[in-house]
């Protein structure tokens, strides 16, 4: 059996020179508590919450920007 060790090749720094994300992870935008019983029952609380968030956004219409003029494809 072979093993492997991976060393990070890069990291991110904030504007004030502090390392960010490395060693901490990324905080979620929306925290969803997962209960093992719901997962055993075949439910996915994170997926369900994600779908609920998207369905709520679909209720707000989005106005598309105007179409730009057609490109000129022939030289003058």
C-alpha cells in the first residue's frame, strides 16, 4: 500500500497581509445543520436549502441588458 503527501502550492493573502482561508476553511454563506437521521432517511438538507434559495430568487424577475449592436465583420 502506497501513501501520498500533498503540500499546498499556493495560498491567499488579504489586503492587510494576513493569510486567509489556509488552515481554516471557508465559512458558508448559509449554515445548514445536517442531522444524521435525515441523511439516513435519504434526505439532503443542504441540497434542499440550496433549492429553496434558488426558488426564492426565481420569484424576483431579472431584466436582461439591451442587445448590443451587431458586429461589423467586413473591413471598410
